[in-house]
């Protein structure tokens, strides 16, 4: 009885996949390759976290293959003090403060941008940095600030916007850059004693920009395989199979499962545009990971006229996470969302304590919205949270 | 947010400014294609759109997969689409 009820769960997930037969074949292949050893693979892409929870991938994998969610959400890694800085700028006279939607509710030490807006700051949601530039062009009497957030996927778009601002001679536009790069946190995770990993799923969209070469240090220096994966459940299963194949065949390299979209060299044009506009900060603070060298992007001196950090007084105060918040551990993959003491109780999407719950790409939000019911059903039906043999 | 939305180019609206009209699920808006300027994009091509910029060229099959995946995500995708369309008007001023 129990096993047929269990079967129902995996069938329901797998049937949702584009090609259930292929999915079942991949799962069988993964199970065979994994054998009786335990494997832990980390993904560092908010989109992957989302797909994994939404499609119940962890329930489809054998119990000895575990997926760990790393710092793949660029909103989630912004420390509280930096949010306070953004709020301080939004309150400067004459400022129109523009931001992506999911930054609006990220908690600083005294509230979030949405609350600052309620208190009178002119905070506006934008979909694109170009929209922020257009607001500046339309309001020459105001100072428009754009809160730039994101990995290398997003930074080229901010860079192009700055080039457009310069070319059009817009003088009332500035960027508060919180762009980060993918390689340093990967290295920080690999250097961390908290975690024993067997490989990585490489990020999908970041890789369209940076290509595959930047990840070569992972096999070369740390002896772990990395397979860049697409966003369909089948892509993720395929990438996991490729990781296991590497391990079983004694190979250790960077492979590209998402080759239909990601090229080996990435997008050289985008990289050149990035290099024209941004440079690496000596170090940048990441929530949960502390200061990481060469991990943050700031505007080059030639663009200092557009740098909000030079235009405004940024408090720059380091703020420790609230004691109850375990975002740092979730971001490093040391604990799962449901293992956080405040998950689902004090910390929910409506009342988030930490960033992992605020951004829809955050592990906790993704799990809260999609993963909980699958896991609770599995546990209720008397199995562990992943399917056993 | 930061999802990649698949869309099909309907027209290169401004070659110099690298702007193109794109159709996403039946609605069109202007996006910036400067990041793909070396790919000689033309009407009919499919791209992945991220914060108002085309970031990768894809084929129609990949676009269908991406759309299906996004639709299963539900609310986050709806929010992304709302954002994409809400600033349609703002993007028009880039043309002038």
C-alpha cells in the first residue's frame, strides 16, 4: 500500500515533465550510477532552486543524491547594512529611488524600502534599468537613483544603461551598485569547512554571459566536477546524471548541459561592456559569507558622475543579521530551509525576517511556496523526504 | 524580478540604438538588443529577455520549453510579465 502511494507521488511529478519517459529513464540512470554512495551537489542559481522545488526534483532523486542550495540569489546575499544604505539614499531630498520589485521588501535594520516609501520617500518599482534612466530624462529637476542588483546576468544591462546615460548627457541619474560576480562565492563555498560537496550544477543565465571558462578552477584546484544546467526539470536531471557519470568514470571537468543556450565563450560583447563600465571592488560583504575579495562590482572612475556612492553620503554601517535569522547557513547550503528555526513561523513571505524568504528566487521562499506540501505529503505517507529504493 | 522571458522579435525598430519590438505571449514591447549586436538578429528570431534586454538567442523549441517552465512557476512569472508590460510606455521614450 505504502509503495503504491509513494509511486503516485513520483509519477505525478514526472508526468508534469515534458517527457515523462525520458525523465524516468534519467532517474533510473542516476539511481544506478549513484549506487550506495552518498552524493551532495550544490546549485548556485536562483532559477535552479526554483525549478528544483517547483518540480519536486528532490523527491524524484534517490535518497542518496542530495541537492544543496548555494548563494544563487543576488537579492538574498545583500547584507542588512547595505539595505539601510539604500533606504538612506531614498530619503535624500529630490531623489526618485528606483529598484527591482523584489528588493522592495528586503529588511534593513529599521524596515524596508516599501516602508520608506510609506514614510514619504519616492521609491518606485522598475522592470529595467532603462526605465530608471527614462524617469531621469522625464524628470530633469529630480535625482534618479537606480539600485543595481544581480550577478553577471544583469550587470551588462546596467552597464549599457550607464553608457546610454553618458552618451545622452543625462546628469541627474546615478547607480547604487550591488552587482556581484559568481566565481568568488563559489570559491568561498569550496574553502568553507562546513560543507562536503561532490560537485556543482553551474548557473544557467550567468553562464550565457561568462561562458564556461571561469568555472575551470573548480575541477582544476578543488577536484570537483561542474555541469552547467538548463532550467527544465529534465535539464537538471540530465546534469546530475552527467556529474555522476564523471565521478564514476574518474573524470573531473566543466561540462555544459545547457549548450543550446550557453556558449563556451559566453557573450564576449557583454563581457567587454562590463569591463568598460565596472571594476571589481577589493572586497564586498555577502550575507552569510562575510567579506569576499574581488566579488563586487563598482563603477569605474570614468563613470564616477553616475556613482550614487560618490554622490550621496552612504552610512556604510555593518549590521549583523537578527539572532533568529539563519539565512547565512541556508545560503551556504549548511541547512535546508525547513531546518531554520524560524522558517514558516516567525519568518514567512508575508513577514520575512531574512532575504532567503523575501526574494522569490530565495531558497526559503521557493520551498515555502512549492516544496513544503510535497515534502509534508511524503513524510505523512511514511517515507523520508526523498524517495528510497 | 530576474527571470529570462522568451520572446520573438517582430521588428528591429532602431538599428543605431539597438532597439527591437518583441512579442511575448501576444503582447509587444520594445527591448534593447545591444548585448546581441554581433548576432545579426532579425524579425522572427527568438531571444531570452532579462530586465528589458535580450541576453541570449534561442530557437523556437527552446522558447516553447522556457515558456512552459515559466508558466508552471506561476505567480513569479506573472509578476515578471506584469513588470515587463507595465513599463511599456516608459520604454517608448527611448525611441525619441
